[in-house]
């Protein structure tokens, strides 16, 4: 009879080696200052351990030595290393949680209480798939780095905008209409399927048109595009795709300078797109003047001027409705 997997078995499967060192020992072996190792550990999202807790492996020592080499070779300083570490920690934590939930949902029958044998089956399936997942992850990460570099080259002046940490982009918010009401009417599984269906369809549309999905917030997605016409195509595609799925969305678009940070985007342009989303009626797209002017006359797009209205924190704005011609 299969036994319930232990924490040690799970850790050994994914990490490979057993813990051998305390946090003080791992810093000494890697020849990295203790204070820096603790900052790296916290940036990765892990709790600070007691001095005598044996929790680190030879792989941790090797990773710290790589960090030391990066610092010695340049151009990264300690601040840049901590920022990079935090990016890795936050992204991989969400990825790992998401993948674990998918794996559990695929293997277990959610209509009944899982047995020890069921949990052992999840671990065994993970063991078989882990090498393939690892290879695919590295490949996709490299491809995403190439895509990010290509986007920067396409949208910026390297001597001005990247150095000043400002980009000029089209920004869009897509908001699922009546989400609060739907969340009251659906059970937990139905609500999860609604959110996943919305996010997956939105992600497909954004990717298909060459945009970037910046983040999802359950009933809302934030995306960027290199130019206004691409953003308009994405918005029109989102309205059609989500309407075919069932609910309606409303979309706000704006074009202008943004500040990229930690994979997100900030600034007045982002705030304006969010405010325009709040103005939009179900199934409609509202754009600011700069984006509307850029897409006016584009094939398949109609632009209609609305009356000026106040937007919280931004004063009076001039919104435009975008529709398919």
C-alpha cells in the first residue's frame, strides 16, 4: 500500500540533495558575506532561519558562488543582484504554486478526499515530468529574454529612454463586467473556471497580436503594446473573444510614457488607462486622445468622440470610443 509522501521525499525530488549546512556555514563555504547571503535569501522569498538550523545544500553553496562570480566580474553591483534575485524569487514562487495546483488538479479527483495513494501518485507523476518541465522552462525563459530585448529595441531610443527608465507604450486594461455579482452566484469551482477562462483567453489574444501581458488581477488584465494600432487590435480582439466565452469586458487604452519596474509598468499613462476602463460601458473600448488620433483612419476601426468628463486624480479627460468599422 502506498504511503503518504513525506516533506523529505518532496524536497529530495525537487532539490536533489539533502540539507547539510546552516546559514552561517553556507556563507563561509561560498565566501560570501553573511549579511549579503541573508538579503539574497529574503529576496528569494524564504524565511530567516535560526543560526543552528541545517537547511542548506551543496546546490545552495554553488549558487552563492555564482552570485559571487557575477559581483566580481561586473557589471552588477549588490543592489542589482538583490533586485535580480527578488525578480527570480517572486516569479518562480508564483510559477511553482501555479504548476503545483495544475498537477494536483490533473491527477486528483476533486470530488473525493485524496488518499495516501493519490498523493503518492502526484509525486510520481512529478518525478516523471520534472526533467521535461525543467528543459522547457529554460528554453521558454531564453525565448522570453529574446522577445523582451526585441521589444525594447523596437520601442526605444537606447541612448535616452532605456537609460532614463522611461518607455513610450500603449497601455490597456481589460475588466470583466459584473465580476462581483458573478462571484456571488458561482461556487468556488465555477468562479475558478471563470477567472481561468478569462485570463487564458485574454492571454491568447494579447500574445497573438504581439502585445505583452503585464499582469492579471482575477477580473482584470493589464497589457502593453509597442504602438497604438496594435493595442487597438488587441482591445477589439478581447471584446470579441470574451463575449464569445460568455461575459462582457470593458477596455481602457492610453498611449504615452511609462516607467517599467519589476516587470510591471507605472505612471500617468497607466493610471489614465485604468480610469478610462471605469468610464467604459460593457463591451466597449475607451481610448485617450493620443491613441485615438493614432488609430483614426486605420482599417477596421471607427473612432467616436465622447463628451469630456472628469477622471479621478487626472482632471478632465477627452475620451473616445473605439469600435470595429
